[in-house]
C-alpha cells in the first residue's frame, strides 16, 4: 500500500524565485509576514497595498477566514489567512498554516504548486508549528483508483526572516517533517479501506515503516497468541477469517533513563460482532484502529528524532465480525495473565483486546503506561468531536499528559474514575464483567475496566480519542475529512519531556 505523500519542506529567510503561492497572515493590525518588496509591487501594480486589497476581497482577521489575491507581475499569488484578534499561539499558527496550504491546493487542478508560508512566526516553537501545519494541511488521501492522482503541492517553504542563522533552520524543518509524517501515516492507515487493512496487513505495514530506525519488531500471530494465553484478543478476533495479531515495538536507545509503554486499540473493522451495530453506525468503523495507528506511528517518530527514552509499544489488532465462531455475550474469557472476564457486550470489544495488551505491557516494568483507543461513544457525547478524554491513576500523571498535549496543540480533558464505578463491573460468574449494563458513565466504566489490568504500582493514563480520531465534516485548519492523527503529537511531546 502507498505511503502518504509528504511535500518537501524547507525553512528559509526569503521567498524563493518562482514561488507560486505565498500564504500570509492577517491580524488586527493588518497583514503580517509579507515581504516589503512584494507589498510595494502590489502598490505599483494595483494602486493599493496588500492589506487594503485583502479587505476588498473578503479578508478578515477572524481565524480560519481566507482571501485570495492575484499575482503582482511575475510574483506569487497571495493567500491571506486570518490569525485571530489576539497574539496567535503556536497552535493558532499551525492551524492558519494548514488552512492556507489547503486553500492553495484548491487553486490548481493539474500543476503542482510551490507554496511559501509567512505568517509572522519568529520563535523556533512557532516556526516548527507553522511547518507542521503546512505539511498536515497538504494531506489528501489518494483514493483506490485506476487513475493516478495529481499532486497539488510540490513543495512547502516556511519563511523565517528573523532566524539567527541558516544553520538553525534545517533541524527545525527535519523535526517538523518527522512529526508531521507520523501524523499523516496515522491518517493514511485510518483511511485505508478495511478489506485492504486488516490485522496481518496492518502488522506488515508497521514492519515496513520501522525498517529505517533501530526498533525491534515482534508480531504474535494467532498460534503464538493461543500459546501465550491472550484470551481477549483471540476472542474478539475469532469471528473473522482474518486472525488477530499483537504487534510489539521496542525502542531502547543508549542513555535512556525513563521507560514509557504505549498500548493501542487496533480493531481494523468493528461490526459490533454478535451485538451488531446499525448499518449507518458501521460505515466509519474502519477508524476503530486509530489508537494502534497512533502509538505505532508515534513510536517511529520518537526513534527518528533520536529521543533518549525507552519505549515499548503494543498494537492489539483484531477484526470484530459476527459468525459461528464469534464470541458471545455472557461468554467468560480468560485474559492474558489469568483474570477472567464475563463478556457483557460484543460491541465493547476494544477494552477486551486492550486488557491483554495492558497486562503484557506492565510485565515490561515501565515507569508509565499510556493507552490510546477509540473506546466509547460516551466520550463523544461528553466532549464532542474535537476533544479527547483523559483518565489516569493520579493527577500528577494526568498533568504530564495535559502538559504534553498543550505543548503539542491538541485538546484533551481530564475525566475521573470514581471509586464507586468498579462495583458496576461485578460479575457472578467471573472476576469482572466487561460492561456495566447501564447507559450512564460509559467512558468512566470503560476506564475502570482497563485499570483492572494495570499493575498496582504503575502510573497509567488512558486516552479515549473516539471523538477527534475521525472527522467527517467540513475541513478546518490542518484537518481534512477522514482520519486526523490525533494523539501522535501529544505522545511525541510527552516522550520529549520524559527523555533522559
């Protein structure tokens, strides 16, 4: 399967000749980032400066607004993007850059365009955010087609006129490209149709991805899972002719002092199993492997960046389908490690595969375990489709994640795991049930279930990305339709903060 197309990226101090489109910002004080020579060229050609012309053509300072200006002579066309009415944060700049590049891509049908971005970023954090946003905004999933798609963006240049030295710029560009590529890899995996991405092919995709870094890969097939006693993953995957897999990545650089374990839910298609979903609810369920895609792609980025932190990652991959071999409501499953679970609902399969992987991850004695999953519709009801839920063993662990998310520009909100929730999982025939049988507090119940499979002395955080992992609405910022790659930047920022 093809890898996501990522435009070449560079940072430079000035606009290169033959640039097709220049993206600039518009704040309360007017246009920012515009080279003075180009502004003068506009005044000479059109009798008005860029700020005045932008206002005439609908340009506004409101974030997300866009106006397109014609070229002045042989210069580039100008795309003016609103930055908001206050000083933009790095995330504001990231979104503005994504908006500008997405809009630029819409200006061409056949010829790929070279795009420069100058929206007032000067600090390294701002420049990296702009670079990431530009690359993320350029992504379009290539459909399965007999016709090869035309690339819309040929190259992206981020202008950094105030940079202290050109030698500083390549490192920023390289780091931004690594993170953006990881996000786009996650998006690509999520967007691949489920008949093409299933547990075995997903595992092969991961093997191919990590060939260029020092990451050890282990893939447990159905026979190895049975020998190992992974009753949860096997139960969920038994209904499909495509058997499950458990992918383990190990990155252990010299000098690492902190051990981070990542666990991801990888349901490559979720029909609901014998608790069959309604047809309309099933259509987007190719995205139910977004958690595994997130942790696996983030691990590759962490290794590419050379971060000094040990990372062990598990992707629990299965396809949840109904058949005569599918697991049933009221079945009792013996999980990895020996704990037994009464299956309350075969459409609550994510927590079942995650439980096996969490127990295995804790055997590696990590300092922190973070799991990522499109786990519950309840998280979407509570927080909408742009904010992910966070639950943790303690506030200090939650704060680590929230700080990383803030640095990455991603939205997470902490929810509790109240002590009374555990009693809702009591079972008369097993150690616990997988569901409570009630509609209330669904996201909290799921987290309480997962917590039962985390070692008592191990810090743990659970990220429920069911809302923001897949977007089916009108594009905004650097986010287009389909998989979003949410969580990748937060995990990379977390690893950066924890490295020795």
